[in-house]
């Protein structure tokens, strides 16, 4: 059939029948710079080779249809793009190139030495040990090291504890050290001794005595009440009882310059002794008045010459000691006190 006739028939059939799998010409196009559409080329189409297949499907003739491939497949052309014009850059004035700075030497990083390890002493089990587990290791602590000073050994007593709490005039040592309530005293026998006690002096010159019999408890209470007690208690070594009092101020009657001046005259001496007795009674009365509690005051009770200390002129009493015979009474026995003192002082005038 002539080619023109076939084309006319195909055009007529294509208006009423849907043509499937008919290859169409491929058109390659491009857009120019101005935006105009330009046809590059049209792929050639082989009408003779494809007509039979199209006619068969259009007229529903039997027979397998084969896909029609284009004779010369053309790949779509890539769009042509022109590079955008570069913006004009202003001319730069030439600048003098500054010399590049000298490279700074880089020091190698220093690494600090690792901290010293604390030595750990590990105890090794002895070969003779038969235990299956080794002894636990002990780590020495270099920071905390507590040292406890050993207790000082208790000083041995120079004189052992006595079977009785009293010395006698014959076995009392010439010197000894005692400790009362934690305070130590070094004692030496005094040249002036009492009748009921062994008398000593400590390193400060104060007087200490220990009783030959009985106890000093009551005397210590009265001595403390009048403000004359330094220490009282048992010695930790010997177990003996002690009372320590400050040394008396003044002089006893027969050692004062006033007595020495009149001792050769009995009348003058008795007159001085009478003055001394009156002063002693007045001193005892003042202490009684100062210690009244509950309607009673302390009465000395032993105003003999050895317990009363005067100034040089025997014009006042400086110290009244030895409260071993003291008692609490409701009134002061002035007559007895004066007579007791006078008898003691008059004895020096004969």
C-alpha cells in the first residue's frame, strides 16, 4: 500500500481508537540565553516498520504485537547553561607586603613526674606457719602517726607505809618528802618542837606537823576557818597525817626587843607581861566575833606564850596560831582568856 494511503488511514483510526505503545518522535529542545525555545532535532520515525503492528491492533487483527523500538534512540539533550557574568571588582591598589613574622618556637609539653607511691609493707607468712591464708598486710600511714608517751613510773617511796599513822619522837626522820592531794612537800625537822606533834618546815619556810597521837582533823577545820590552812591530809607513801600552815609573822613574847629591855626588872617585866595578856585576849575576842555562825564563834582556848606573835614593841599581835584546843561557843570567856595569857607571860619575869 502506498505510504500516503497508510498515513491517511492511520490518522483516521487514531481519532477513534486509542493507540497503545506507539512510539512517538523524540524532540530535543533547548532554551537559549534569552529564554526562547529552540527545537534541536526530531527523531526519525519508521512508519513502514510500525504500521503493520498499529494496523493490527487498530483493526483487532490476531497476532502478537511486538513493542516497537525507535530506530535511532536519541538521548535528551542537556540544557545549555551559560555561566553568569562575574561582577566587576574594583581595582585594588597594590600594597606593600609586610614581612611574615618569624615562627615562634613551640616548646615540647613538659610532663610532670607521677606522684610518688606510698610504700606498702606487706607481711610475708613465715615458712613455719601452717595456716592456709597469709597474715593480712598492714599499710603504714605516713600522715597520721600518733605516739603516746609512756606513763612516768611512779616514784618509789623513800619511807614505806607505816603500821600506824603516827611517828614517835625517836623514829621521826630528820627529813622526808610527802605528797598530799597530789602536791609534794620536802620537809626538814624544826628546831622548835611541840608537845603533841613532830614539827617540820617545808622549802618555803612554812610549818608542817604530824600528830604523835590522835588526829588533826578538828584542828584543820578551825585553822581553815580562820584562814591559816595551807594543806591537810595523808601522805601517800607513809600514810601519816599532816597539816601545813603558813609561817607566823612576828616574834614570840620573850624574843621581842621590848621584853629584852625590861627582863632584868621584874616590875617592868610584869607590867609588859600584863600588857601582852590584854592584847592576846583582845585578839582572840576579835576572831571570835568574826567567826560567829549560828550564834556561836570560835574560841581559841590555848592562849599560851608560844602561840602568840607580837611586833617588836609588844604593841600589837600579828599572828595567833595553834587552833588544836579551839571550840565553838556562844560567848567569849574574856576573863579566862586574859588570865590564861597572863600566867604564861609572867613566867618569863621570874
